[in-house]
């Protein structure tokens, strides 16, 4: 679960390596936007209402006896009256090679002043993301406390304030080499560019 420390200044961004997820509260008044990203990864996002619940609970349904890693990030809106909006989904990048040291997303358009957030996933627990870059020169940071590693999968969120716009690609590198690495990402408007990550 996640407990927000502010009310209307939050956006919950959630990406999970699961085939099915339920998020509570799940009424339409609580969750305004839910999108499916790709394959067995889904992204749930919304601007919090003026009076949010005291906590959000995620329930995931895995594949048979397999365990998948999940993470939640809350982003801060520009102001308390700003409603963050999903602008675009980045092109998905992935590789099935067990010896792949990096993975690059497809060509995507980046807009100055927006905030991008990506989920990097890979198999196993023996590797970590050594860095994320894009071809436009934006700076990507690991979101604290989002690295999750379980028996068969790992996940971590990275974000960037878009200062260089245009068409580009995102690349995540691993140390040591990671199996089945993937990048999934979205870009939001209305996010505080000074302190994007709330929790």
C-alpha cells in the first residue's frame, strides 16, 4: 500500500509485471484513468481527488506459482489545482537475449516541460540497472525505493524532467548483463519539475 502525504498535489503512477491487477479503491470516482501498456505489464495512473483515501492497496494476481515484482511511484503535480495528464506512451523496448547488456526503446517524442517515467524490468535478481540515458541528453534518475527483486523478475522505476525535446530513444544498461530486459514508459504534463517524485 501507499499512503499519500499530500492530497490534490499527487499523481499515482503504477506499473506492475503481472497479468491481472486490482487496485482499491477502484470506483470510477477514485480511479479516472487506467491503461494497459504491453504484454504482462500494466500501468495504472490517476490524479488524486481533493480528499484521497488514507492509503491505496494493490492486489496482484500472478501467473500460477510464479512471483513477479511490482512498484508504485507517486508524482507531485505542479500546483494543488493542477490535474496531471498522460501525454504519451513511449515506444516499448525489449529483448529476449540472456546476454543483453542494454535495451533500447523505440522512437518516441519527448516534450520539454513534461516528466517521463519508465519501468525497467528484467529476469532474475543477479543484475541491476547501471544507468538510463536517452539520445536527446535528458537526465534520468532512479526513483528511490522502487527496486524490487523476487525469484524470477526484477523491476525499477526511472524518471526524467524533459529539458530536451524531440524524437529520441531511451536505453537502460545493466551490470552484469541481464536476461529478458524491457523498457515501458509514459510521459505526463502538469508534474512539478523541481521535485517530481513525491514518494
